[in-house]
């Protein structure tokens, strides 16, 4: 991971408008990366048609899993919850605009995997 | 000081390898010993009636004697070759603890342990309804006490001899397991002098090939232990009704051994002895002092463990207030610097320290002050680029 690329992600994490608890969330989904201890909680607010109208997250861990949580929160708004299940890892990784080493894939994909694990 | 002895640096001239606590690089003499064994002596060992097999057996058993002398065992029979220190610990859990631990007995360990010197006892205590205690002093109820000679996270050297002496005063029946995986090859370790019952070491951390694990078992305990693995190599007789075993150490070495790894271990011990542990320790102390000074001056970087050079092996872990350990390791990788990041198989200790992960740099005979300069420079660059 190049320092210049990391800087972009890092700056993003300093001021994500999606970070924070949502009091009126329809879904609260938690995910943990057991091997490194990263933890996230996603808050999704749905309308009657199960379309996501608002999203936020809380995070503890590395910059990559933070960025993944923030990017996911931004991208899911307007989508139906069932659509997220169909998202492929490769599609999500495109949002990062940088090469992610194999060892760090679990970090950036934590948010997507967490979202896919939602339960009603 | 000995970089030229390690061919990996010829193939990767820019590599700054600071991960020897995980596995060391291998010197030419070890690589040659393994290659030479395959080219000139390779054959099954023990129970072989042809000369090549006899020669292979002779080499394997010579390393057992060499290991016994190197680690201060009372004789070659106290040396068991295992796949890894982890396997050694599991062997002790299954072959001694299982048959001796009773409901209500206490098994004691410390917060500093690597998972391999923690989980096997925790699991066996659970199965036997014994009490598993982490931290504190041994008591009359403590049947088994396991601890590390030097932490794989903080690098702290523990006063093992005193701890064992004190434990035996409180309970003469106590059995003591010492995890010397990080200590061997860095500081002198003497099994007899320590008066431990069991000790494990990990050859691949001190220049030997992977698969060269060592377990020392005090002679007096051999008769009260059962085999861990059953099958070839450890058998005395087999009938339809009953099977009998060989004596230790063969009793504990079922299956075809990792002969070439053991041969490499012999060369690794020879390599250490040629340089001398005193010189190796002096080199480490110089590096520890330099690293503590340089790292300690960096903003937002916090070093874990003691700062006294004499209390540390060449293992230094730190965390950054603002950047996660995994991010730092990834960024250092761009500068060809290999460090470890995570909990280093010591989750309990990290939790106790209030952090989820740390960055670990660990030294070896090939580590130079210039390597420390490079990691410090890279960390400074990260701080500056991110405005920290």
C-alpha cells in the first residue's frame, strides 16, 4: 500500500459524514474480523419498500476497514436491502481506486460482509 | 553483523527483515547442511540395516546429543524432536497433564503467554474440570505452572530460575513448563540449571529449518508419561491383544521424523556456537538500546514493555496512537521493511494492555543499526505525510 494512497483513505477517515450511531435505525448489524480485532456496526434505515434511506456506522480498527465502512454507508443509500446481498467483492473493491494486497482484503471487505449478514 | 551469511539478502538486497521472532532467515551453513543431507545421506532412520540409513540415523542422533548439550539437558534422552514448540506444548498437555490433572487442581499460567503456551492448558483444565488461573503466584494447589522465559510481544525476560525455585518451595510436587521459544538463540538457556520439568524451543526462530521443534522432558517424568501420537517409530511390540512402546524420547516421536530439519537444527546450533551467545547478546543489546532511543523519540509511538536493556530480548513492540498496526505494517512493506502486526498470538496480553494490535520488530544476528534507521525514517515519513 503506497503512502500517497493511504493518505487519501486516512484523510477520508478523519471526517466521514457517515460515522456515528443512528437512533432510529431499522437494522443494526455488527461484524468482527476475529483475526485482527476490527469491529464495525452498521446502522441502516429502511422505508416501507425496504429501500435504504439512510446509513451510518461505528468502527474500531484499521483505516482500511474504516474506509470500507464509510464507502459502503455512502453507496447503499437508495438501494434495496436485498440488492446488497448480490454485490460482488470485485464490484465493491472498485470503489477504492487502489490495489489492495491479499492480506488486507478482509479489512476492506468487512463492511460488505457485515451488510450481507443482515437478519430480519 | 552477519548479513553476508544469509543468502536471502543476496536475492533481496533491499530487504529489511525485522520479523525473526516469527521465523529467522537461514544462514548458508544451514541451507547447505539440509542440501548436503539430501544429496549424500538421505534415508529412513532407525531400524535400518543398510549403511546409508545407519549414517542418516547417526546424524539425526548426533543432533539430539548436540541439542542436549546446547540447552543443558541431562542427556540426549531428555530431548524430543517435535514439529514445533506448539506441538511440544500439546504433547505435554496430552501426555502428562491429561493423566495427572484432577478435578479441582489448579493450572497456572501468565498473561504474557503465546496462545501455544496458554490454550493447551486452558482446554485440558476445562476437560478435567480443573481450575485454570491466569496470573498470580503458584500455591500448594498448583499442579502445573507454565510460563514464558521471554515474551514474544514485549521482549521482557522473566526471572525463570527464581520463579521455579519459589514455586517449588511453595509446592515441591509442582510441575513446571517453560516456553523458551523466543529465548533460545538469544540468551543462554540451561534446562538443568533452570530446574524446569518441561521446556520447548523453536528451531526455526534460531536459524534452523521449520519443523525443527524441541521439547525437553526431565528424565524422572518419562516413566509417568504416555505417548502423544501412536504408530510407526515408537513401537516396541504389537500383538492383536496389546501394544507396547519404546522408551523416551522415541516414545514421543511417532511417524517418520523431519530428519532434514533436525540435521539443519544441528547446523544452526553450530552456527550460534561459532559466533557465541555472548557476542550475539551483546549485539542484541546494542540494537535494543539504539531502537529504544530512536523509536522512543517518535511522536505518537508507544513502546510496550520494559525499557531496561538487560530485561529485554531483541523483540520490541509498539503501537501508534493514531494509525492501526496493520496499516503501519502495510506501509512499511512498501519500503521493503518486514515487521509483524497484530496480536502476535497473545490476545490476552493485548487486551490487558488495552490495545487490539501492535507492531513488532525483532532482531537477529543479521540485523544492523542501519535497519533500525530505515524503519525509524519510514515511520517519520508516515507521520509527516499524515501531518501527525
